[in-house]
């Protein structure tokens, strides 16, 4: 279970003020992945965050809250899967990679 959390990737967005549904980038190791349940869930979180911003919420505070929630739930999932600290390091590395890729993508649009 934790392995699927670590290896799933979400990268590209259409140019928009707020994040939009995502897809795997061409050439990504996950571009050939089957199933999109995690992508659907991620998009529901993005839709919720967009609604909060549209209601006047601070985007930075919402982003930080999502980061906190992701860390909390990922730790919970890792414990359920009897994961190890090294696996959490992989999650952190993947988060950093995705964060930079999304940032670069948004700066270009």
C-alpha cells in the first residue's frame, strides 16, 4: 500500500488561475500506470482547495494545511502498511520532485 503512495505521480496542469485536473507527464515512469483512483482523489482535494480560495481563503495557508494533512495521513498509512522510515524518505523525495515540477510548470504558463 505504501509503495503505491510513493510511486504514484501527478504532474501537468492546464494553464489556469487555480490548479486543474492533472495527468501523468509523457515519459514519466508512471505514465504507463494503470488505474487512476489516486488521481481522482487528488483532484477532489484540489477542487476543495480551490473552493476555499474562491471563498476568500489564503492560498498559502491552504497549501500549508494540505502539506500538514498529507504528512499526517501518509504517516498513518505507513504505520498500517508496516512501513519504514526509509520509505517515508522516498515519499519526501517524491514530494520535493513534484513540488518543483508543478512550480516550474506553473511559472511557464
